[in-house]
């Protein structure tokens, strides 16, 4: 899968389109994570430890989380890191600030991000050429995967929904996460076969989950490698971790005003499709 890079030496004309490149890197985690197709946890039987913890944690009224992700691909060998903190409310929305950094150049950009189900909104001072003078870029991933049951890790609460589809949960051992005693489990996901109509090959996606004494998820860590059919050198490796730092009610998260939002979903889709066609 083609990933976005951060290039400090890019000409002005390329920087003018940064919002469809590194700017959308904030939602790159979600796009990659579409391949993690949700299944419902236990196929009607007893939930495994990870799926059960995901269910329990979703009953929390909100809380604070941190997100850390790295992306390395043959099309962007400089690599990319995303790191930030978010709050999530009882409706499942999340809001926070993400720092996107290029490994090779060291260039950093701060991006405001809001996640609402499978839809992401991002905004940054670096987005200097969003069409129609808008301030926010929207990407809707609801129809991106070939499997109608697919889910996306688009924020802390959506990440928990993804965990409901984990298979083969294996107990690894006892560990402390930020001073909290937890039990470490490992499992895998079934994978979707297409993203926005583009066929993808995915190594067995692996997830590690740390669960506290109240059966709540304290950390989820996903690792996966993807290849796009028909696109030579498209291998991308993504490592993503979400830490659930604390739980408790937070103020209701508001979406950006509609008149300030540009929907870039079709552009993301066409960029992925044209890449496989040599466009």
C-alpha cells in the first residue's frame, strides 16, 4: 500500500498538496487497518479474553489515550512516525493532536484530528491548499473494505471494536503498563481482500493486548505487512499502538462545522487505484 511521506526539501508545488500526502498520514493508520476485518469475537460462542476485554472496555464512558504508529514502505523509504494523545467520549468520538515526523528528514507537522466512527477529520496550519478554502479534510472509510463487516482502528473506541474480531488469543504473561498490572495476550485477525477496490495481500496481522484486573484493555499493539496486487515494490509495514491511559467521562466532542470540511474520500480512493494502474 502506498504511504505518505514527509519531505522537507519538497518544492513549493508539492508542499501545496501536502494535505493529500503527509497530511493524510494521520488517517493512514486507519486506511491500513481496514484489512483487519471484524468478525464478532467468537462466532456466537464464548468470547476469548481479548474480545471480552474489548467489550468490557467499550462500556467505559470515555477516557484518555495515546497513539503511536510507524510506517515503513518501499515507496517511502524515509519512514514515518505518528504520535499523539486523544480523548474519547461516550459516543465513541475521539479528538486530539498528532505529530507526524519523517524519519529521514526529521521534519515535523502537528495535526488536529477528530475520529467519528469510520470517519476521520484532520486539520493543520500546513494545509495551505485545501480546495474551496476549507480548514478540515474528511476521509470516510465506511465503504473502503471489501468485507461489509470490516472495521477500522480509527480512534480509541474504534480500535476496541477491531479487537472483537481477534482469533486464537494466547496468554503471554504478566506485565505492568504505566504502573498498572496487566495480563499480556496475543492473537490474529482475519483480513479483508480489498481496500477501495484495490486488491491487497496481507501477512497474518498480529495484535498484542494488555488487560488489567478489571478486564479492561490498557494497550493494544498491531503489526502487519501489506502488498498491493499489481504494484511492484508496494510492501508497507505498519506498527501501531494505542494506550488507554485513563477512563472516565470527558466533555462531548463536537465535529467540525460542515462549511469548513472538504471530503477527500474520493481522492484517496482514486490515488490508491491509479497507483496500481501506473498513474
